[in-house]
């Protein structure tokens, strides 16, 4: 039994190394967005608790940090919690928020954040989050403010329509105050006011959604207008580095035309 397991691990490692060497010969996407989907369904299939599914998904996020560093992905944006998720039953929302706060606190002391020089930023309607979580996020943002090795964006209490609505409100306020006239409003005006405006590359080259679902669910609606989309038929807690690399390989095989 043990020999069989070790044999499978050996084959997996050989395939992983070969796939990594293959994708490194081409352009690695600079910015990858990931919709982390399927925690509850993974748990149901495995016969474990819903909370267990969310915890396994959170563990996978921690591994993802190493994968992105290894593959030299500069920016990763993770859709962790949507505004719609907050409408789930109160017991589940409390489980999710408690788990997130625990992992954000853990991220504060994660040596990889400082070794890889990871700039961490939360994007979304953060006022919907508990005070303790907001303080933790503010602390890690402050501690990593000067880093530029890898950009980790955590979309939490996030909704694409809500982001665009916030941008419209801000622009309307500028017009009202006289600092902007309607005829001067451009795509660049909007881009400067998005939650992701601080990034060197706001627009994901590649957006991955796990679990087999094929929709955006409000994720980066403006920024992802020309992103390549890859839908992976794997629940997030079962996502592996080879799944990430396969998605990158799919991206590399496409010809990006940007509507031209």
C-alpha cells in the first residue's frame, strides 16, 4: 500500500516538474484572478462538515502563495467572500467570518509574506466586516505597504456591481464639487477610482473559476473585460499546483486580440 502511494506521488512529481518546465518557456500571466468556489460541495462529497470544507479551502489558499511565487506570478486576486455570501444563513456567515479572521491574523506573522515581500490588500465593502477583522486587515496592509515582490489582493465582502456603483458615486461627487466636468470623464477616470487602482496591472490576464461553474458572479467586472477565462472542474479544496499550471498552459495557447 505504502509503495503504491509513493509510486503515485513520484509520478505526480515528475508530471508537475515537466508541466512547470513547459509553461516556463512561454509568457506567464502577470495577474491571475481566482474565484474560489466549491468548498461546501467538496465537503458534502467527502462526508465532512461544511466548516471542514471551508477550512480545507483556506489551507489551499496558503499553499497558493508558494505556487504563485514559484511560478513568478506578480499579482493574484482572490475572490474569497462576496457580498451575496453575506446573505447566507447567519450560522454559516459567522463560521466564514471567524475562519477568515483567524487566517488573516495568521497571515500577519507568516514569514513568507516578508520573505517574498508580499503586498497584501483587501478590496470590497470592508465596512460590512466585523471591526476586529477590519483592524487586522489594516494592520497587515500597513506592514506590507512598501512591498512589491508579489501583490496579494483579497476580495472580501466584494461585489463587482458595488465597486462600479462606488466609482460612479465618487465621480458624481467630483462633478458636484467642480473638480471634474462630465465631458472629461473617460475610461481612465474610472480606472483610477477602482478598488484595484494601486496595482501596476489592474486587469487580470487570466481568471480561473474552480468547481466547474461557468460564470463570473460579479468578480472584477470592469477589470476582467478582456481577461482570458478558464473554468476548472475541480472543487477549490482539491485544487493543486498542476491545476494552476494547466490553466496557465491553456492561457498560453490562446491568442489574445482584445476585441481587434
